[in-house]
C-alpha cells in the first residue's frame, strides 16, 4: 500500500489521471494545520508537495506555544536558534531542555540540572519536570535519614531515598512563563527501595513503614492567589489489602491539584509541598523522584498510574 501511495504521489494515478502529487502545496499546508506533528512528518515522505508543506513555517508556527520566543531565550544559548526554521525550533523545544535561570555556562550532562522543560510533540504544549535535587527536603544533608540513589528510572538519573524520619517535609517552587492553559501538578513517588539483580528489578521494603498511619498532605499555591491541596495514605494497611499494598514497588504520580494560567507575562510562580509532620510516629522507605507540571488535558490522557 505504501508503494501505491508513493506512485500516486509522484506520478499521478495508474490511468494517467490526477494524483496526490497534483494537490497544490498550499492546500496540503492547510490540511497539515489540523494534524499532529508526528502525522505531518509521516505524510512528508509521500511526495514533493507534501514534503514542501511539511517544511512550511506557517504550519509549524501554528504548532508552537504562543510564547515560544520567550521559551527560546530561557532554554537556549544566545543566537543558537536565530536562523532556525520553525520546524527546527519545534524539534529543539520538543526535547527536554534544562532551565538554568539565566546561567548559560551549562555542563553537557543534562542530569546536572534540576528542572527540565519541553514541548509535547503531539500537542505542542509546555511540560515541566523538577528533580528532587531542586527541592528543599528536611534533613537531606544527614545520611542517617536520607540518601541519593543513582538510577536510570529517573530522567534526572538520581532520586532521594528516605530511610527514616519523624518530620517529613519536601518543598519547592518554580517561576516560569507558562503559556495560557490549565496545568496539573503531581509528585512522582516510589514506596520501597529498588535495585537490579541478574537483570531483574527487585524492590526492598526493609525501611518502609509509617505511611498507613496518617495521610501525607500535598499543597500548591501560585503567585496570583490560586491554592489546591489533597491528602493521601501512601501505603495500605494489612486489613485493607490481605495480599499486600498495591502501591509498593512501583512509581506512582500523586496529583496535588490544578492551576490556571491566563497570561504568560508576568511569569507564574508555583510553590508546592508534600508533608507528614505528625511526630507521634516515624516513617521511612520512600523514594522521591520529581514533580511534574503538565497541561491537565495531556495528563488525563496519560493518567495510568496517576492517583487523584
């Protein structure tokens, strides 16, 4: 079927009638405005007119965030993207770029940064991930309580592992020109410690305790006065699940709440936290990876493993 389409595209139909190659490039570009970037790239292989339309600045500018010029200033070196086509700008923004807060003397290793920003390659909407390294964690300096664990299961290649504390508190904030949208903020957490043995992933729960006694409280607030909060038990009691907690041994995203951005200027400051500060009992055996901020519509599409 692919070969048949290709023939139609370049040479017309087998009977000499009009084919896909006869469609004006401007008409193809109008159709591409309603397609996703991956669909456009697939159709670009069909014929010359489709390839030309798939390189049109007008097509790709419609796929970019409304404030993409500002994003380029934040995420790239000065002058790097000046002569790029809109298609190349989209490709640049679609890969995770470190947010360095104006520090352009960046190392090559992307995991050295605590915040990554990218544009979703299907919807062209801005997403963000903030590492545990970019958060304030009570007691993180004391290795009796916390350790940093290298792992390929995090896009930052490291997670914070809690052995045991009485006062559990993780706070963070970010200021960023989010394009107008509704966003969802979530914490990515793993109950138990994991490792690999003979190629198999193994979870250890030696230190996992205390998360079924009192709920953890999640909160967020924005610079324009929006607030959201939620509470959740990170572990299940034996009485609730005789076969063991389904929350153990896997990464789960805990939804904190949503916030609305109407304007990207001025930038929105978002503060977030995760706390369990009831000192009547200790808790431990928990990995904290990151916080994600994504358009809520995209989050709903990928809500497998996300808890409200």
